[in-house]
């Protein structure tokens, strides 16, 4: 595989999508638009499609980069911690916390080649795929030392916590992606257990702080590690100053503030390179959505003849069509005839009773 040729091929496909490609990705695009409106409200509708293509590109190449050893060797590593990364002799257990951002998969590859024994914590839904990919495809390409090792644990299995404690005692370091961690405990979207609210891009989101609690339990230091691609698409990996329990009043404070600090460092990188984050399609699961954004009251006798693309968009699932509320992340099934009528801007042809409902919900304005 030649990475640069693959990049060009994929870019070409993104620039000339078929109608089938557009339909298949339409639900993802609807979620993406909703997230952009919520977290980057100053960005215009017209920019969303190019941003989505850029987003898709960065997500796609993150899977290829881990197989290109030339790309790995060109990575610029910046170590702002006091930990000597070239040795696995540690003063305390280490947890490297990262995000699905930039060339995020290369964090583990770099640590492996430095000679570390690594235990990777992965969410249950991607455990099977990632375990085989890392151990059977990526690991054989790497040039580790006699001490290098990969072990992957499913975060949702209760036995994992005991295995993890045992591995840490044997000198393993731990890596985790905070935006993919569902935590040791399960919970519904009530955010009542195991979550902490944090300010993120001027909005409140709820994130798991299980890793903070785990670090407190193990007496571990947390080292935020964030990758990003520069304008030339070269990889940069920064290790930030370690976060230690002794810097806080209590273990409880450490378990919360450490996660807040990791997200703050991530936010700084995200603002510079927003399309390099893979979680734009599921961040709506991180905040409360048990409300309905009020509709603007239509003036009497006002004629509504335009689709409200500031608040709504369309998507398709199979042969079914939907209108999607970008404010509330809610979808409404519609007929294919209505989909065509609205898309062709033939609003006056809409049946009177349906016209009134569309106008009431500000779907047409």
C-alpha cells in the first residue's frame, strides 16, 4: 500500500460522489450538521458539505496510517511530561489518555516501538475488531524491543479491572481513549451515575470519569497524549505534563479534575483542527436532549413557501425518507412524494392539512 496514492484516490471519490453514496451517508451527514450547528454555530450551512467531506477523509485515513511504517517514523513527538518515554522504568503506574483525534492509532505503535508493555482499554462494541487488527495486522509491522507487548481488554467485562491491576503491577502502562470509554459501569442517558458535567466548546456535556477513579485506585499518573495532522498531513504527537494525585486535595478531586484537564487540552487542539475528530456523529449522546426547541410562531396569513434549512435537513434509510431536526436531533418520516415536492421547492402543491403542520413546526417558513 502506498499511502499517498490511497489518499488521492479517496479524495477523488469524495469530490465526485454518486447519488447512492450521498443517500448512504445522508443520515451521518444529518448528525454531522446538527453537531456543527450546536458546537460551531457561526459556521454557515454552505460550508457543511465540504467540512463533512474533510471529516470523512480524516476518519478514513486514520485507519490506513497505522500500516505505513514510513509515516510512523516521520511522526514528530513532543514530550512535555517529566517522564522518560524511552524507558519502561516508572516511578508510578502510568495511564496515557487520548482521543479519537488525528492519527490517534499511532500512539500505541510509538509506545510499543519505544519498548513499552501496553494494556489497551477498548469499548465493548469495537473490541473484537480492534483486537484482531492490532495484534494480527499492526503488531507484526512494528519494531519493538524484547520488552514490548500489547494486551487488549474489553472495558465492559468485570474481570478486566482485576486483570488490569495485575498487569499494571507487572510494569504495563495503560492507554485509553476517553471519548470512546463507556466506563467500567453501565448507565442510561440519565447521566446520574459515573458521569461528570464539563464545559466543552461553550456547551455542557457529560463524560465518564471512570478512568480518573481508576487512576486514583491504582495510584497512577495520567498523561494526556494528543495527535494531530498539520497542513501537510504530517503527524504530531504531544505528551502533556503528567497529572498526579498529589497535586489535588483528595483522590475524589483528582478523579474529576484530571478528566476535565484532559478534555481542556483536547479542546485546544480540536478548535484548530475540528474535522480530525471521529466523534462528531455520536456526541449527541453526551448531552441531555429531553426537551423541544420552541417553534417560532408564524404570523397570521403569512405564506410559507421555503424549506427551513437552518433547522432541518433530509436523510434516507433504505427506501424511506426522513426530515431531521438539527436542533433537537429528532427525525420525522415522510413520503417520497413529499420529499420530492419540498426538494423541488413546490411548496404550494403540498396538501392543506399537511401544509399547516409543516408551517406550525417551522419546517416550511
